[in-house]
C-alpha cells in the first residue's frame, strides 16, 4: 500500500511487506530496491497506490508499476488513487 495507512488499518489487514508506503519520498536507493523485491514477492490480494505517489513510484521503481499492471486489475480508481485486485 503506497498511500494513507488509515486504509490499511480500516481494512483489518496486516501490512504485506516490511517497508511501509506512507513516506516514500524519504526512502534511500537501497530501500527502493528492497521495496521492488518485496512488492513482487508479496502475495497481497489488493494493492493501493495513492495518486500523489504514482509519479514518484514510476520514477524511482518503474518495475513496481509494471508488476502491478501485469499481475493486478484495477478495482477502483478516483482522484485520490487506485485500488488494484490480484488477477486470478
């Protein structure tokens, strides 16, 4: 989840990866590399990408966007962000 952690809290789900997606602008180069590996290794059924984080993720870790587009379908999209659901 790359956005407001309140969504994760309200869902009742646990965070799927060790790095939290709330303050992505503060990640180091090594953390971006780790984040890319963790996202692709995760078995999370849903993923949220806040609209204000999309450009940052695209520039720092384009493989994450590619992974989402390949393995998830858009469940819901609005001005705040995009919810993805894992493809079956």
